[in-house]
């Protein structure tokens, strides 16, 4: 890829993954250097996939919203989500609200559906006392290192994600679809090629066929782009897996994933995927005021366990999909 000459006046650029950008004048407002930052993102984000802005004065949720929105795309609502988040303000959400002791594995945002954000920003308002990093991984490198026979099965067969909502086991459908109206849920599902089924008790099950890998629309690069290792039953601890299978059965698990033809993905296949992801994980400590910008197809992200207070906000933009 040819890299254009760009204006980095007032900036210090440290090459690596992520690309690290800081102001020459410590504490300079991020908004005061927008032309240089926009040019840098346009030129370098497709190459590296992740840029960390550090040492800037951002100034809270409203300023973060202005910064993320300045890149030219309306900020997206968090629709058809798979994890709990709270809305902070228009287009700004909390990061996934899982207990602090839990690790969130590497993944690409909303890679379990046919439409996803191309851009995602994380803003560290409060850094955890210990831990709480947002590790990242190069999705192109992950794709290259997946065993060829497994990679080919994901390419040829695709994936089918199955979700059962509510019942105290997963997010209720009302929160996932941001509505209490079943007709609105059905309209969304029909629009996005999601099969749905209501039980007599009013519970909802959905299934959706998606690609197992992706191709970046700008760079043309092949990327590992799915959440099979998060949805699959093998992500559960053995005791919890046995309890759920005994109590609700496989078809009523909160979430699971199969190959697109309905055949089983083995535990061993996804153990291999997790091993490759782990091998490519890159972590760095958050500093208060940091903003991490990712190309969501080129870079996966995770969350490390932490102690103490932690407040990280998220914004997403530029919807893209396979439909």
C-alpha cells in the first residue's frame, strides 16, 4: 500500500502496533490538532489497523463524542448487541459491563452479524488501579496463522449464530433490540436476514448465517472476522457447561454457534483459534485521557481483568456489512 505524505506538525508519531501518537506540547487539546490527526488516520489506519492517541487533553464524554464524530461518520447506536452496555450520551456507551474479575477474549465488534461498525474508539476516562487493559490483535495476522484446514472450513461453510434471550441467562430481547414491541423486533430481523421464533411464553430465539472470515473493503485484505470462539459452548467453564446442558438443553443455550450448514464446530478447532488469538495479543497500560481508534475489521480487541475503578467509553461509526 502506498503511504501518502502527511502533515504531522505538532505531533510525535511512534510506529508499531498500535501506532502511538502524542502531542509535542504535552496536554494539547485533541481538537486543536484535528487536521493533522485526520490526515494521519486516513493515511495510516488502513496500514496498521490501530492508533493510540495519548498525552492529549480530551476532557470527558462530550469532548470524546465530538472527537469521534469529527471523522465524518454519524456515531452508531448499539443495536443487536451481545453484551451489556449503558448509554452515556448520543453515540457514546460504556464499555462492556462484565464483572471486573472476568476476562473478555479478543474479538471484532459485532462480527456475529451481517452488519458491523468499521470504526471503533475507546476513551479512558478513569484507568484501573491494576489491569483493565484493552489488548488488541492484528486480524490479518490471525487469519494467516489459523491452520489452513480450519480456515478453509470457515470460508466454505460460514457460520450460524443461535441466540436465546432472557430467562435470566442472557440479555433480554427488549434490551438487545431496544424495544418492547415484538413487531419492531420482527421487522429488524427480516431486514437483517435473521431467522426468529417466539415460544408460547414469549421468549425469542434467533439464528443468523454469517461469513466465517472477511475481506476488508478498502485494503482487500483477508481477515479473521467472527465470534465463534465467544458464542460456542466451549467458552463456558466445564461445570457451567454441564449445568446448562442438563437444565435447558443444547437448543436452549443462551448462545451457541455452528457451521453455516448446521454441523458442529469442535472444541479442538476453537481451542486452536483461541491459541492463535492469544499468540497475537498486544497489551498496553491505559493512561487517563487515552483514545484508542481501531479499524474494526483489521484489529480485534479484548478486556483484561482489573481492580479499582475503571471507566472506559466506546463510540462506533461507519456501518458496513455483507448484505
